[in-house]
């Protein structure tokens, strides 16, 4: 089950992909990470999918990563008394805390903290930006606005406030319940929605307590203000272009995507690009040329993984969508111009022994045309530093901890293998050569670059580099 590409594919499971044959088809088509979206479905639904994934993992003999995505504090307006209303340009419209159903002049917002954050002149976006309101007056428990962009409003539409950070946790009561359930199921990554500040990530880390890796979803302008701090506290980052594209002008999103990816690469943290990658394939058997270019751009930018959402959760062609994404990624990675571009964007190693060895491994692999880099890792940090260098050859991430192997399945270029523990240098070399051959990464007469830390079992102590022949 060796993938012929370095960037990974994340696929969301949903009503269209619940049965065993469908999930197996996605995996065989190229999925490396399955996403369980806790905004939808019951705990029993997710638990059943989790059991299918773990059964598939055992059958395939390859670690599969599972990412749970928390809903987060999604802001919404409430209901209208007599169905949808049409708001004309310049019309007054009030948001308030009164529980009565709304009408042409007002609607209830069931989030009292919103009013404390608003100021006159702030813009509010409703229904993914289809309706724009401007705050003219703000008081205790209400905001009087004027319609700037007219449109129709109906029950429970989303509310975005790009101009103001909200004084609320990124974790709702529902999220905390979902988090407990997901951790009990054994998820490998936890995606935290609507992160606004570093404290949101710190709170999630305390609750997760090391049972999974924490991924911060960047979709709020305030999160970009704290970008480096959030990356430092997170195990990974998701460029969540859905709400990011609502709260920022659309022309800014491509530049933000590149900036976030560069910052994550500098920090050696994985980054996932998400939302509408192949959106037309929800109902069509082929993507648009623009969507293919979008996938190619994310690969060239250096993203670790690309995520499919509705395409595989509710789409008509989930398996074909994954196969097409796999083909696009492989074609871009083979392209010489893409390879040159990635090399030109290489980052200087940090002044640590681990980074010095990782940079040397990448250079040696290129110089001797090695078949692969083999990284022995206990915590995953050695393999992560190797991936940061974007070496141009596959990375075999060998670890005795299956939970680490599963987390590494999301990382660029890493083929994770859960293997037995090793006790000495000779055993490490023999093991590297044997697994490289078994996993179809090398054959007799080729060379490997093997990196590890001695003494074995010391996390982050990468200090050894060997170049064995495969016999």
C-alpha cells in the first residue's frame, strides 16, 4: 500500500461513505487520513466508522490516521416567525437577545457575548457573507444595524464577525462532550474550530492531555494576528478556507494560505489545506480546471495534506474524487518546475543537532540518489524534522508506538510503520534495510539514509546518520 506521492489526502466520512465497501474504496483510492466531522452525526455513527477504519487498518497492515473535527462555537441567528425575510439595501435591522421569533425588522441572536464585542462601524456577515450588516448603534443586549449588502435571510443562518474577537472559548459544552467521546474512541488528531488566540489551543491541550495531537483550524482574523504563537502551541494547523474566505476578502485568501504554509514549514509543523478543493465533484464526475489548479497550488506551496469535505461525505463520486486528487498530486510532484520551486523555498535548519542531522540526511539523499530516508522515532519528532526538509525522497517513519505511527500518516512524505523496538545500532541498520525492502521502497543495490537518536528511546535526540547498502 505504498503511496506514489508525498502530500497526503484527508477525506471526510459522512452519509455517502458509511458502509465498509465505501470506506475501503476511499482508502484504496489513496486516503491517508479519515476525518470524522462532529458537527454532524451521532457518537454511535462516528464510533461505527472508527471500528471500520481500525478493521481496515488491521487488514491492510498500514497505520491509518483519524482526525476528529470539533464543531466549535458556530454563531447563528435564530428563527423567523413567518419564514424567510428579504432585507433591502439601507434598511434598519436589529439583532437582539429577545427569544421571540424574528421578523422583517429584527432577529434573536442566542449568543449574548456577541453584543459585548461589537462596536459602531463593525460589519456583520450573515449566511456566509450573502448579507452584510453594519453596526450603527450597540447597547446592552442589542445591536442596531443597517443593511449594506441586501439579500434573503432564513432560520438559523450563520453569523460571522470579522472585525472583532469574541470573548468566548473555542470549546463549547458540546465540544467537550464530543472530545471525551472521540478520545475514548482513540482518534489520532483533534481539530479545534474557530481558534482566536493561543489560549484556545492551550485549553484544548490541557483537556486532550497527550491522548491525541491537537490541530488548530485557522478561520478567524484574530487567529492570524497570533499566527506564530498558535503554531508554536499546536501539533498541526489547518487552513480552513471556508470561514476564512467569509471573514477575509476573497483576494486575500491565497496570500494567507501561502503565509500560513510558510510559517508552519518554518516551525516544522504539518499544515492541511481544506475546503472546496474539488467542490464541483459533489455532483459532477470530474473537477473544473480551476479546482485542479487549486490542488496543484497547495501542493506546490508545500502543504502536508489536502482535505476533501462534502466531496466524500455527501458527494455522488467519493471514490473517483480521491482518485483524481491522487492523480493531480502525483503529476504536480513529478513536475520538474514544482521540484525546483520547493527547493528554492527550503528553510535554513535550526541550530540543533536534530535539525543538522535532518538537513544532512536530505542533502546526502539527494547527492547519492538514495532510495529513501529511514527515520527511527519514538515520539515522532525525528520524522517530523526530516519531513520539514522536504528531501525529495520518501521517508520511512519507523516507530514502536502505533499511536505515533498513526499521527505520522498525516505528515508530508512519511510512510509510517509500526515496528518492534530496537536495542542497538546493528539491529537498527538491519531493520531499516529489511523494512525498506518489504514496503517496496528499496531493492538490492540501492542505498538508504538512516537517521536516529542514540541512546535509543530518547525523544528528540537525533544525532546519528548512516548510509547502508540494500542487499
